[in-house]
């Protein structure tokens, strides 16, 4: 059974940093793409950053470019380093995986809350 577990969320002040981690288990994720999404209260879930299983290809939402960095240590662990946090980064952050070339994400984590106070 595939499981994704996020960790690292918390309450910080504007300008601070946080590092989120997502550990995937239950199968081999070679050939998969791992993404971070977030959902703020009253808003739709949005893509934040993504990385393929080899760690070579990354993508970022415009709102986080230059502040967030996604990295993978292996095909099962993906981190999201978040710097210069803003109050608008407050949201529940989810990691998810999909097969490369397929747009639909197959598996999702339960989410971790990030709250940035101004």
C-alpha cells in the first residue's frame, strides 16, 4: 500500500525558513514525479513545486520561485526548503506522486500545516 508522509510544518514568523519532508513508501518510485501542493483556507489547492524521480528536472510556481527549493535524496524522499516565508504562504502543504508523462497525481499525503505570522 502506497503511503506518503509529510513532516516539518509549523508556526513561524515572516522571513523565517522551514523545511518540509515527504517520505513515500509501499513501492518503488523510479519513473515517478513528486510534487508539493498547498491549500489555503477558502482557496483551491495549487501546485508549489515538483521534481522527477532522478532529481534532474524541477518546476516551481511563480509565487515561490527564488524562495523555495525542492530536492530529492532518492526516489522515495523529497524535501521542500522554504525561505523568506510570507504570510501568504500559510496553507496546508501536501506531497503527491504521479507517473512521468501522466498529469493525474495517483497518491497524496495527509498534509502538514504551515502558518506564517506577519
